[in-house]
């Protein structure tokens, strides 16, 4: 078997030992004679899987007791509607637009109330994070919304915005569990798991309990009401049980690796390797303001579309997969999530050096 280095933005690389463990249990999970894929979500065995997953996640993030953990279907994109439906009590919210996903969330929220765009970096192709220290927060805003790490554009909030007492809601899809986080600073933090935690098909939402009420927007479907899922312990309907199982394995892997402080050190080391090369390269150039660079997603260009295409093609032939940039920006992008080993980044940098030597 030959494994490539997979730099995909999502679905993305998973820890190899987690995949091997899941493969060993595929036909018979711990002597029960069936796969987790076949298991009733109402069974005692699956209840243990779910409870262990939540307990490990709470431990990793040190989630306070007054926050619920919900394992939901519909992905992060469904949260774009679910959040205003549940939180827009006064019909107004503020959005900081720093990329395509924050923009989509802002556009979706306009269907349910007044969604104010109070800051944006669209003027420079989302290549930086705007100053959020003294924003014009709306008095009636029920929350302030951000996308904390911008997968497509490679930017990251290094400091959370000053919401002036308003509830902060954050989409952390592409930086989830990449570093320690103070959960108490958020009303909601949520993320699609397919980037840094597990297989595609689920979102994890961590919600402060006072935000989970029956007082939701008129017409909100039962399935889009936070309280429905909170009251049922994420088992109101059949959940994405295999995804929960795989996420649980990743949580245990993260704990075995030493937790989120250790992961942050690893991620900083990997990112530094790549950014240091980009800063000294005569061919490749990073596209993000250095102070706002993401540790997870690193976009770069040569400045020549044909050369970019040649690089992506030859990189693939060398076992470096999914380096093509998002269609909206072009160029290249290396997503170097928790499960990407440092050897993968070293191999990428070596290949980039070789490509530069041959093409400058």
C-alpha cells in the first residue's frame, strides 16, 4: 500500500493509526459481531461510544459545565440558518466577513432578520483580518459572528473581536482542536468535522446553555431547533453514528499525542517550515498578510497560472495530492491539519525547492 501526502482542505487527512484501528474493527467492533456502521444508535454499545466521545472532547477543550455539546448533521452550512433561527430574538445580528464562508453565513442570515456587515476584508481578496478592537456593534444585535480560520484564503483571527458584551458565535471548522481555546469566550463555537477531526457528514456545535431555548423564530423546523437536539443528547433522530465513532477515535489520538497545547506546537513547527520557505523563495509567494497567517491552510502562488498548473500536476505525480487552490482564488493551497505529519510538509518544501530550481 502506498499512501500519498494529502493536502486537501476537506475531506482531509486523518491520523493513520486511527484509520488502521477503524479498519481492524470494521467487521467486528469489540466482539459484538457487527460494525459500528450497522449498530443501532439506541444500543448500549453506541451510547458508550457517544458518551466517551463527548467526554474526551470536553476534556480536550476544557468545556465548562454550562455548555452543551451537540453532534449534528447538515454540516457547517446548515448552521448558517440554524444560528439566526435560534438566536435572533431582536431580529438583528452583526457579521464580520473575512472569507467566502463568513460571507455565505451573512447572506443566509439576511433571510431571517437584519444582518449587518460591520467589518470585511473583501477589498483585498480576504488576504487579512480587519481590526476588530473597536467595531460599530449594533445595540440590538443578538450576536456577533465570525469565521475564525478562513480555509480558502488562509487567514486566522489571532485575537477575538471586541464584541462589547454581545454573544460571540464562531465557525471554527478549519482550526477545530488545532490549539487550546477558552470556550467561555464564546456563546457558540461550531465546526464541520471533515477538515481537522473526522470524516465528512457532521458538525459539532458547543453552545452555552442560556442560548438553548424554546423561544426561537416562528416557523423554525423541529430539526433546526437547538433545544431539540440538546434535550435528546444528540439522539433525537438517527445521528451520523459512524462519524461520531471516528471523531471519538481522533479525540483519543489527540489526548495520546499530549493534548491541544502539544498540537499547537506541532502545527506551528509545520507552518513555520512552509512559511519560511515562501518568504525566501524567488518563485513562490504567500498571499496572506504575515500577522494573519493560518497554521492550517497555506495559500501560495507563482504569479503565472500556467506554472501553477504545472506545479500542481507534477506535485501529484510526486505523491503530493490536492494542492490546487480553491477555484475562487486559483494558485495553490496546502492544508496542513493536525493529522498531517511534519514529514509531509518537509517533502512538500523539498519538492517546491526542486520545482523552483527547474523553473526559474
